């Protein structure tokens, strides 16, 4: 036909069901589709409201969000979207299976790996809480998508090949492990139509390699035979997370140093061989993290399709981390309610504000003025944190340290816009 092709943006809609819901996912999907297409436009990257008015949805649904989209605009009309609706019901239990690496009963047991069902309730919100520049999160999602397209098309592995291995490296506390878990969770939601189950298997590299090398070779074999058993279930998507993969190198290094020559090498080789076998499994993805990429065995790095550096957060990301932490303690009633400006708003205030205004103390009641000062103060704080090279982990614990200081100083009301409420409880007693 001569009809011009209209460009449609893929829009992912994630529908989370209540834990008690027994509705069929397919039924819910149909209702959500009908409900969304009844609108003219919808906002991207936001929580959607109004589904409570549809009885079938009100009974089963907990939340509907449109998640990250490559589309640059804020909203789209319904006929510009290629809707992809993902219905999921997170697993409530945080319980996991363990693989112990001891071969005989008297051995002190160290866990070699844990397995969790996905999507898991405990990791809801993790993806959104991680803040990076350069769209790292979307890049990783797109990569997985690309491998799926290739797998589906049954591309000849001799001509185009990939290993299904991702390596994230960078300073400690930059969210690498969390990102792997969040990505696994995201994938389990995105792929729920394709796979009826998803699991995350986390390998504890230390316990796998730090013990006796002569045992480790066997442990790797056993672990991977369990992995391939899990992967045999073609209906289940499996993410394997190898944390702190540089401990592998410790094995190789000690082999070089001549302490346990053949054993150390055998362990590394066993692992690499097993990884190679996994690349033929459509339903498996291997993610690994490292704090010291230079220390990783180059044979491993070579196998990674994506080697992504995860840096300490830049000032803008620091602001967002501080802002989301502050909003959380406001929502929980620990700090009195104040409007915390978005990064964009704060940057505008900064551009238009006279120098040093952020250190001024506001005693005015003007809510806008208060919020503006708060934004400027947070920006100043973000600059200081950045200069101190603080990691995401260090930033996330700042509120606790700040509250501890307030309690220690015995003050309830600060001189500026953030007031600690008297009902804060510390150790069961009312905070001073
Ligand atoms: P790593 O594996 O790099 O050592 P973790 O995944 O253990 O880091 O991160 C610890 C915690 O630090 C995370 O759960 C998260 O709360 C916080 N964090 C780290 N980096 C970021 C970030 N870029 N954005 C938001 N939070 C972060």
C-alpha cells in the first residue's frame, strides 16, 4: 500500500497486581488496553490514575505506571504509541534457596549461591531509586532487547555471536550490585509474556573461590550443573549474578605465584568453560560486577559483550539522590512537609539567584521562597558531596547521620526550612 508509515514510540506500561488478586493476567491486560486507548494522550514516565473507576481493575490492580521510554516528549497521543502492557504480580516472599558449597557434612557451610523468584516485592522501586547519567539503565535494557531480537530471528552463531555477559565495574558503593538486581527485576516484568517464571541466581564469588582451590574446581562444576538444570526450564528466564568477579583473578594470580599452580587455573578455566556453554541458552543472562576491572582476568573481560563503567555520581545525580532521600523522610513524617524542588527547578533558581543566597536563613513564610532556598541549599550540599567523592551508598545514609546529629544536639526545630518533628521516635522514646 502507499499509506505512509507512521512512527510509533514503544511505550511500556507496567501493571502491578495486588498480592491477593487471582485475576488472569490476560484479562487484566485487555482491560488496561481498553482503558488506556480511551484517552487522547498519556503522560510518559508517570503513574497513571483513574483506573480505580474501572471495576475489574480496581479489584485487582495496585499500580499502573508508564516506564522509561526513548521518546523525548513528555506525553504522547494514543495513536503515536506502540503500547506494551506488562502485567505482573511480585513474589511476596524474600525467601531464597541456597546452594551450599560444602561437599561433606562436617564442613562449615558457606553459601555459594542464592536463588530468588522474580519479580520480587522487595526489589520494587529499586530500579527507579538508582540514578545515573548517560542513560546507563536504558542502554543495558536496550542491549538485552537486541539479544532477544537476534535470538528470536535464530541468527547463525557462527556469523554473529554474543555471550550474554554484562560486566559493570567502578568504585565501591556506586550501585552496581543493586543495578544488576534491578535490571533482573525489570526484565522479569518486561519478559513476563515470554517466560512464565524468572529467577535471579547470585553467586558469592568469595565463598566460591576463597576456600580450597582443589575443592573450588568441583564447586564450580556443581554450581553450573545446578544452573543448567534451572536453565533447562525453557519457560523460565534466569539471570546469573557474579558479584565481585575479581576474586576469580585471585585464583589465577595465586596460580601464577606458584602457590597452587594447577588448582587455581583449573578453577578459572572451569568457570570460563561453563560460561561459554551458557551462551547458547536463550533464557540466560550473566551479569557481573567488579570494583577493580584491572584485576579481572582478561579472559573474562573478553567474554563480556558490555563492559560498563559505573562512576561516582555527578553533582546532578547527587542532587537527585539527596532529593529522593529527603522526600522519603518527609513522606514518612520524620521531617515536616516542605516542597522539595526538582533538579530542573533548582538549577533555574541557581542561575537566577544572587551568589551566597543559599546560606541565607529564611524566616519568611512564603512557601515558594522556602522551597527555593531549600533547592539552593541542596545544590550546595550536592557540590560539597561531589567534591568529597561520595558514593551513592554514602549519600543514602546521610539522612540517618543528619538526624542523629539533630537528636544529639537536642534541637527539634532547625533554623531553616527542615524541621524535625517532636514525634520522631528513637529507641522507643520520643525524640527530643
Ligand atoms: P556496589 O555494588 O557498586 O558496591 P551497591 O549496589 O551495593 O553498590 O549499592 C549500595 C547502595 O547505594 C544502593 O542500594 C543504593 O541505595 C545506593 N546507591 C549507590 N549508587 C547509587 C546511585 N547511582 N543512585 C542511587 N542510589 C545509589
